[in-house]
């Protein structure tokens, strides 16, 4: 069974060209997502993957970039299809994983993805080592300056005539435009103030 899948961005693209190409490629069912961006949900792809589940089924797309959001995502989807015995056919790039050439293409893609990951990891380690050599450590910058942290502490310890605290942590956080955990973290780092007589 041939299952067609296409994807267009929500902004300006029309799915007709992909739909026509998939129909011409003898796809029995066609699923088209209107989604753009790496985090956008793709419910039609989920449906297509549910239908393409038997050995010998083929998932057909017009271009590789219609299927994967990134190289890693493409490799992951390809491996998923391979485990089920489902072949991937890419019309414009003339790729068919039921052939030896098609399978080799995806093995090369997998190697490139691994190499890219190794390079990124190496660059990150080099960057951190260089920063440490300059006396900087990784992690986020503090959200409050030392002065703001002291003011936050004073607000936290301030009591009214009835002996109750004047400000809640939530109010202090809102005052500085940060979250409550940030206030708690900064308060924990500061030494407790000695009350003035």
C-alpha cells in the first residue's frame, strides 16, 4: 500500500501541488499537514504513520524536507519505518529505500548526522574550556544583582507593627520581575542579617 504525506506552512503555501504529485504516484491514502516551525504538531503525519505499518507498505513524500524537521528527525523517522519494514519513497529526489541505493543514501545521512552531533559536542566542550580558562563558568547569569538581592532580603525580613511579615515572596518576586524560586535561591545565598537593637 502506498501512503502519501505532504506538509505546507500555514502562511502562504497551497497543498494542491503536493496532493497532485502524490495522487499521480498512485498513493491510496494522502495526508497533508498545515504546520510550520519545529514545534508545530503534525497530526496528519501521525495518522500516516499509523496507516503505514505493514511490511511492504510505502510512505511517499514529494521532498525530504516535507517529512523531517531536521536531519536528526529525518533519520529517526527513517529508522522507525525501517523497523516496521515500511519503505520511504521521495519523488523529487528519486529516493526509494526498497533499493540498495536508497538504503545507502540513508546510511550516509545517518553518518552525517552523527558527525554533526560530534562536532557540536566538541565545540561546546571547547567553548566551556575557554570560558573556564578566563575565569568564567557556565550556567545562567544571576537574575538579581547583589544590591537587588540585599533589598529583596530586607523586604523579606521586614515586619509590620503586628510582628507579621509585610511582603510575601510572591510580592517580592513581582517587584523584581522574577520567579519565586529565584528569590528563594538568592535568599539562601545571603547571610542572615543581625537585627538592629
